C-alpha cells in the first residue's frame, strides 16, 4: 500500500522495482486484452461465414419456391386457420 506514512519510506530502488513490476503487469494485461479481442474477431468472422452460408441457402429456397420447384415446402403454403368448434 503506497498511502500514508509508508509511501515516504520507499527508497529509489524500491520505487524502481515497483515501476518494473507495474510495467510487467501492464504488459501482461495488454497481451491478454489483445488475445481476447483476436478471439472475439475470429468468432465474429466464423459467425459471419455461417450466416452468409445460411443466407445463400435461404435465397436458393426462395428462388426454388418462386419457380414452383418446391411447392411441397411448408413455407410455400401458409397454414389454413381452423374454425373453433365453439364458434360454429
């Protein structure tokens, strides 16, 4: 703790050693931060690739549906509403 009367008791070499320790710790923290950011970027790139592939598949399905090639697809025919027996 560098507060209070103990701060005045530190020698120049103590302060130099403390500075070295702080620098090493800060370097470690920055390296970890960079590593985490790179992992996040990779994850986002992977997600982007997956979404692009999914989008291409959906676009192909839309084209097929418009051309009538996939008329049995559930999205091609909207569900019919059934009448409740109570309302008859």
